[in-house]
C-alpha cells in the first residue's frame, strides 16, 4: 500500500469514527499533496510525500515554539496534536548510532575537511531523508569537521 493510499484510508476511518481533529490534519496533508501534484502535473511517490510531511512537521514545530513564546498554549496544543498525527506517516527514525555509521562512511569517502562538507551532505541526504532531522545531522557533520 502506498503512503498516499494509507493516508486516504486513514481519512475514511477518521470520518467514520468522527475523529474531528485527526480528520482535519489528514485533510490538510492530502490538500498539500494534491496541490503539489496539480502544480507539477505528476503523481507523487512515497519519497515526495514524505518530504511534504517533513516540511509540514517543521512548520508545526516552529509554530509551537512561537505560540509558547506568546503564551498561547491553546494554539500550541492544537499544533502538537497535528504533529502527533503527521509523525504517524513518517518512516522509522534512525538511531544516533545508525546516523553515526552513515556519517563515518561518508567522511571516510570524502575526507574530514570543511570543503568536503557539501559532498558529504549530498551523499547522506538521500539515505537520511525523512528518517533523521537534517538540521541535527548538519550539526553533527560540522562537529566532526572541527
């Protein structure tokens, strides 16, 4: 079953079970997927859908930070609920050891110089996409380069 089919099936289930909050989040996700498909005139694969979900997660996390800073805990709680729904569709996250092993292999290939960082990131991004926070991975690479 493709990721898009799973999301659509979950939407139908949420409708039947009257899970209003979950249904709203799933509809937002399907709208984002449909928008990109219409804009680019393509059928998105699981990797592209995962990228959309990842982008939506980043937006929600930024919103949570801003809402909590503004003392709007009601809106932050709503965003947290959306994050919980979206995380269900992300692939299994890699452990720190698995990320370190991938980094070690890339560093061994390209060397531990600052100039090689772009090459290292380009090599590991497809392997880690959707399975690790790329901002954190970038920090790890920078730390190993130092």
